[in-house]
């Protein structure tokens, strides 16, 4: 009697011009029984040939390579093959700019290479998780941003009573967050009635570039948060990498504080750090949204916001790249609403309203 066939492994192509990385990355990946490295390639040109031959499920793609670099190869892969790609980037400002470009072209995610070869093993868990998430990713063309980019000057929203003048929308995201935020934030209008503060798990050299990347396509102003920045309608503040962001109420409104500290839930910035202060300072004037990401950061903070009378929302499983952070919050009963990515902007607009709406009653209700 023949034994039942084993579960099919995820077939991975590793593309890197470094011989050391072409040896180490497959070694790390194949320690996981669900993954199989079917080949390696020294540059984008070799990679395209091997994709034609081997039809891998996922490609890990270095950005800086001779002959054909990662961005050129990525453009070919996206246009000719429905294969998810994870970029491997350097922890530099140039690396951040190229990574944002890769995400715009169609890479599903990225991971940063450690500065020292001896630290490569430390990225194994994150890379394996992202490859598995990428293998589940549906490569279906979707309008990530509105058809027309912002070309007109932003209008300063009017302050009005209620949530629209003194409220906050706090957002936490991790793996898959850049794409999710790039889909959602451009759908928030310039006259959105609350300030937005976002923690996206991302390295220090990446967050300023990420904010600029979003600002170019959003009606609201998006920028990296600085200590003392005001929380105001029409502005979205991105927590800088390698620092925690907290909020506090002042007589003239809310502001953010940016401070170094220790890792919380393995992260700095941490969503829980932000959400905890949002619960303490804003109470029922807060809406908190927990989006796609690995781990559990933000779940307990979401519970504190719910306990303090604020509204709590989680992105649904089907639209998450990685259903980790939202899943924990949902299972604990901390998320009052579970909403697909495609509907999150509409939910927030209905829940908060625009700056000229005097009263908001809930999702889909306004008077």
C-alpha cells in the first residue's frame, strides 16, 4: 500500500549576487520543512531564465546586482509572471528608496539584510514567514491607489466640535502594511475630521522614505513624526524607525512625543506603546485600527482603547498578507469591527466624518 503523498512544498528561487548569501539563504530556508529552494541565481538575467524553466512559487530578489539589477528583473517578473517577489534590501537611505520603488512596481514585501554576515541567521524567522505569506498572496491586479494623483493644493480642514476636532485615528501595521496603507490612505479625503498617527514596523532608514512615498499619492499630508508634532485633521504622522511614538493632550490639542527606549513585543516603534497612550489620553475620542502583520503587537493596546470607550477595528483575514496581529486582537474580543481592506477607508470616513460634519453616529450613519 502506497503512503499518502507528502504536502507540496513552497518552491523558492533565491536571487543574489553574493555567493555567501546564495549559500546561506537556502540553508536557512530549507530548515523549514514547508520550503524548498529549487535554484539560486547570480543576477536578474539568470533569474528570468530560471523562472521560465522552474516556475517557482516565490522569488527572493536582491536589489543591487550587476548586469540586471533587482528592479529591472522585478519589472519583468511582474509583467510576465504571476509570481510573488520579496525584495532583499540594504539598511541605507538608498536601499529604502529602491525598496519603496520595488513595492510600487509590484513586490509583495521586503526584508532588510543585516549589516554583518554573521547576523544573517537572525532574519531566518521573518524571511520564512514572509515567504509563506507571499506564497498565499493572490497576484491579482488591483488598483492600489486612486487613478489620479494629487495635483492640487491641500485644503486646511475646519475644526468642529466632537471627534472631528479633538479625536485621533491610531493605526498599527507590520508585514504587508506598506501595501495595505498605500491602498487605504489615498482613499482618505483631505477634509477627514481627525488626526492620524501610524506605527508601521519598519527600519530607521525607511520610515521617512515611506512617509514621502505615501504623501505623493494622498490627499492628507503624510510625514514622518517629529517630537512635538501636532495631531490635527488632514495630517497623518508615521512613527520613525528605532523610536517609540506616544501621544498626549495639550490645551491647544494633541501632540506626539518621539523617544528612544527598549523593544516592546520585539519592536521599536511598537503599536502597543502608541495604543496605550491613545487609550489614556483620548479615551472615547479615539478610533484604533490594527492591520496586517506578524506577531501580537497592538492587540493588548487595542483592548485598552476598547476599555476606555474608543472604537476598535481589525483588518479581516482574507485581506491580510499575514493574519497575526489582527487575529490575536479578534480572538481576545478586542476588535469591535472586522473590516476588509477594501472597506477600511469607508469605515473610517463614516466613523469619523469630514471636518465639516458636526456629528457622527457610526459606520454608515451620519447626521
